[in-house]
C-alpha cells in the first residue's frame, strides 16, 4: 500500500526546475492552460455521467498530471477508497494506451515536420511518463527529449494539484463554516510523499544529483509503481467495472477527446 507513495517521492529526483525552463513561456502557458481546462472538463463530464466527486477528481488529476502517480497522490487528500482509485487507474491507463498509439499518427498528420508541436501534443496530453516516452519514440529520439520537457512541467505541478483538490473536497464535504475550519486545520498538511516529491525536486534543481542517482531512482520508482498497480489490480472488482462498462467507456473517450481537442486548439492559438 505504500509503494505508490515511495514511487512519487523518487519521481522528484528525476525533475529539475531548470529543465522546465527550456520549453519557454510559450510552453509553460500551454501546459498551465491545458491542465486547467482538462481538470475542469474531466470533472464536469464525470459529474454529468453521475460519477462521484472522488472519481471525477481522480479522473481529472490522473489525466491532467501524470496518470497513476497523480491518482495515488490525490486519493488520500480527497479520502478516496481503494475501489475508486483502482477503477480510475484502470480507466486512465486504458485511455493512455489508446492515445499513446494514436497521437504519433495524429500529430504527424496535423504538424508534419514541426517537432515542437508534435512533442507538445504528446507530452502535454499523455498520462504516464512511460506512455510519453513510448509515443514520442514513434516520432524520433529528439521528440522524446522535447515531449519529456512538457511532461516534467506537468509533474512539477502535482503538488499544487493535490493541495487544491484536497481543499476543494473539504469545501464540498463540510456541512458548515465551523466544520470547514475544523477540517481544514486538521488536514491542511500535504501528504508526506507529495512534500517529499517537492523537496527532492528542489534539491535536484539546486545541486543536480549524479546521473546514476537519478537513473536508479527512476528505475525503482517505475518498479514500485508497477508492483503497486498489480496489487491494486488483484483487489479490483473487474466484474463491477465491466458492469459499468458503457458509462466508463463514454467517460474515458469523452475526456480523451476533449483533452486532445483542447491541446490542438491551444497549440494553434499559441502559434507553436
């Protein structure tokens, strides 16, 4: 149950603020707007399809930030249970797999040799780091580096997303202003692993960990995540998941479509 939390902390050792600066203000604006709109639309679509607040928030965060790692970070902050977390992780990973295979083709049709735009579409849309790397590799090696810059920007914003989601959930569940103050005082602290992620990122930005440390941390982070996801899968009631199949399918396809369309419109608006 703790492996996903350790995975999030280790992910911070692979990120630096200096790396993010390479995508420029144009790239930062793209990611900030894309993430914000993805969260809003994913939440609203979830509520329209009668999903709970927790599942809608997990879907929004998982798609906007970094898939399973984001869901693992957000779940405790909004008091989501294991079943909610497991179902959304399954849905987000299925959606990510579909997009991973289709975005290289779509980006080639839309942007041709414009490597920056193709990388922004892939790195600004796909859910997990592995999916970004695999998808960008279908373009070329340079696309992997560029796409990862956009992806890293999203990962760094994980701390802000977890905090804001936690406060949003508190405001939704508090029955009175007095209760809201009590709950906020009791649970205003960020989860330890989100704080750990941010501290690791800051240290890596200031002193630059040796490559061997970053690569080792990334290796263990990936395996912790894989093991934890397998464990969640063992506890996931797939029968119930498939009973909701049509509704889940509509949710996943709707969020994925909106996410890609938003990215394409923003890339055109920001003149990539």
